C-alpha cells in the first residue's frame, strides 16, 4: 500500500463516519418530527428556509436557491412545495415585477407549525449528537459540529 492509498483509505473512512453521523442524526430528527408534528425532515427544512425570506430586494428565493438550501433537486423541491401548499402550509404567487417568477411563502399555519416543531427539532438534534458522541469513531465529528457554525448559519 502506498502513502496515497493509505491517505485515500483514511479519507474514505472519514467520509463513512460523516455519512453515518448524518444518517443517525437525520433518522432521529425524522422520528421526532413525524411523531410530534407530522413533518418530515425535508418538510421542516423547507419551511425553515422559506420562513427566513423577506420582502426586501433579494429577499425571496428562486426555486433553484430553495432546492440548494434543502439539498434536493429542483423537481423534488417543486413536489415538496406542492405537498406543503396542499396542506395549507405554503402559499405561491406570481412575482409583481417578473411575471415568470413564482414566489413561495410560508402561510400562518406553516409558521405556527414551524414554531411548534423547532424545539422538537433542536431537542432531537441534541439527543442524536449526545448519543453519537459516545461512539469513539463519531466523537471527533460531533465536536467539530458543536464547535463550528458557518457564518451564513449563525442565528439559525
């Protein structure tokens, strides 16, 4: 095995550990949100992203920006938006200045559900991280997550 091979193996093992941590956290949060609020992680994420929009210049996200924010394809995001709109949690309307643009806002019902679900999400995340921290393979990643908040996510 060459130095390059062992570096790639270490990189691969690190990626596997990160993937495992992500999967455990997402599964834990998914169960909590479904049980407590009838929301999936993706639905919660979409409501959260859209709730942070504002009506000033550049305040509304285009669908590709929303898709990037919730890590879904544009078509999957559009289907998710439609499902939440059907549940009365989102509203869509035509942009006043660009008739081709469609804006999506969180409805009052969606904001109420999001506010109720946020403590559940946060508590489930804390529990999942605490459980993962007891696994020696995952503990360094948990520490990194806890000590690193990207500038764009501060205050979320």
